[in-house]
C-alpha cells in the first residue's frame, strides 16, 4: 500500500507556530483551545492578519516547528509496514523547500529523500491513501483519504476524520 502524508498541520505543528508567533509579536495570549474554526489569521483583529499570513515566508519558520504528538513513533512503524511518502506543498514559500527537508532530517530521519515529494498541487499523486488537513488536496485524490483534524477544517463533513496520530495507528497498524 502506498500512503502519502502531508507535513504542515499533519506531521508538524504549523498552526500552533502561527499562534506562538502572533502572541510574541502582539503580546497576546491566544491559545489553540480558543479557536473553534478557521485559519489563525481569521481569529485575530484585522490589523494583525497580514503579519500572520506572512509567517510562512520568514526564514526559519519551517525549521522551527514541533512535530505532532506521537507522529514520529507512528510514522516509523508505518514506514516499516507500508510504502510511505511525505507529500508537502513546498514550492509556495521560497524558503520552505530547504527548511522542510532540514526539518524532516531532524525529526524523521528514517524518511529518506527518495520518499519526500515537495510539490505544488497534490492532484498529481496516485496511490492508496492520502492523509491531509486540507480538503482541497483530498478532493481529487484517486484513493482513500483521511482528513487530519485542524481548526480550519471543522466544517468539512465529506471525509473520514482522524484527530491525532494514535487514531491513525488504530486504523493502519
């Protein structure tokens, strides 16, 4: 079985990093628990929205992310059992291509460069399963899909949802 797994907000705590930077930049106390839907920038005052949208363009943003809880352990077992690829949109932000590779080397060294797909659109992927937090990536995938839970996808009802890496382990291991 060939499995494609997204990086941002699936393996990496990207959403949480936006909140951390916002709180630092504006001396706020916003928490993930306070956000019930939408992107981080949609949950702050309008004058602050642009700065959040620019976080991903900052040098070091992608290398400084924390991995999702249990992701490393579950991924290591998945890679032993299945043909697993990281499929991440890395061409949108100029620094992210290199930074995502550095991040994967640090946290997921068992995923070699041959199993990393740094792309734009994911509709080109063909395999058995795609795990992603963005429904627009799942929409045109030709295999099975799992929507990884995030505040920005709370209104999506067309996909099977997983809430964390232990849910993924229950389904696939």
